[in-house]
């Protein structure tokens, strides 16, 4: 189920990953289950709260892919996800 960016289970229905951006900055990503069978994804650069982007998707894997896309990581989209806000 986990996508290719080193996602790990961080708690019940919570997944997390971190990677380095092209400039070496640490990029953190989380995916968490929400009510109504939705999954929220959040991406931010460590130490830069204003860099945060988030959205929702219909599955955990789709949310992981959306988070990876928002972080600028390679990989095809998997399923419909709402545009980042």
C-alpha cells in the first residue's frame, strides 16, 4: 500500500515520510485518516511553516501520491485528489 518515498506507519491510520529536496532541505509529509472515508495529506519544509500545503484524497495511497506531487517528487498520480490549498 505504501508509495515509494519511504512512508511508514506513525500511528493508527497515520503515515509519515521525509525526504530531502533538491536544495537539501528536509521535506516532511503526513497522511491521516479523516471522518467520512477521506484522507488528509500535509507537506511542509522543516522549519518553514509557511511552506505547508495540504489537501484530501479518497484513499491513503492517493493521499501519499498527492503529497509527493505537492513536494515536487516524481511519480504518477494515483486517483483523484483535491488541489492543494
